[in-house]
C-alpha cells in the first residue's frame, strides 16, 4: 500500500471557495490520505460547510477559538498529522484529479524531500511559474519563492528537522520554509505539469501585498521580522 499522505488546510472566512476546494481533494485518485482542516476563527458560513462534510472518514476537523493566522494553524495541523508525507491545499484553490499521486511518485522516483507543481491561474489558461520555472531553484530563491504554497508536498521528517514553519513569519511563511529546507541540505523540485489551480484574486497575497513584501524581504536578506 502507498504511504499515508496528510493533506493540511487552514481556512478563514472563505465560504465562497471552500466546498469546491475540499471536493477537489476528496476526488483524488490517490486513495490513502487523511484531510486535516482547521477553521481559524471564521465568522462567515465556513463552519456550516465544514460541518456538512464532517461525516467523511477522511476528514479531520479542528477549530481555533480565535483567528491565529496561517503559520501557527499549519503548525498545529502538522503536529496532529499521521502521514509520513504532507501535502498542502489552500481553501481558495483546486487540486487536479491526479495531483497527489503524480506528486508522490515524482517525490519518490526522484528521491526528493519536497516538491511542488506549476499551476493554472483560475479563470484563465495562464500557467505559473512561467519563465522562472526554467531557472535553477537555488538562484530563483535568492530573488523570490518559485514554489506555489498550496501545491507543496514534503516528507514530514524533513519539516520536523527544520522545526516546522517559522512562526515569526506571519506572511511569506512558505518562502521561509522552502529556504530553510534548501539550506539544510535537502533536495527539491517542481513538476513541469500544472496539477493545481491557483486563485490569484482577493487572497492573502493580494489583500496584504505590502506585508507580504516586507516578510519576503526578510527572507531574502536573512532578517528577523520586527513586527
């Protein structure tokens, strides 16, 4: 049997996209997975949607009493996960049908510790990353994060060795994580085929662009955020 994959998702006030995002994971052709979802203090109809899928045996629901942010929420889920492989999923994105299986075998066959995939921009035919995909990962990481956070898959023991997401990074936590993993000597790659559908409007990156930029600059310059 293939190893257990733990898919982790944190959601905050995203009742518009949540159902389709959950469905995209439940419909995966890879069968041996658990789906951990944490409601990060939502005040919209997110709770109703989560309660409606609570009976699914693959889903494990968790609740924060107040909004603590993505970084801390993901670390909670990582520590509660049972799988040897972790996959991310964002509540406003979609995973294509064979995403988990294709990524798992890419990780295994190439002896990698972490991998991502390219993505289709939701509502378009554009693929990201585009030209930067063809550059060496280590060089790109000095300028920006070449990985799409929600598309990440990694070995759980790797993220344990780098001490999980750095909770000083409220934003750009994925950029910091990937850089920590690379500079700890682990191997990584990105699948050329898009296996993910990325929402690029009204999300954390667009709604908090200045703060994202500040934290990304801290990653690039090896600085500790002072916010």
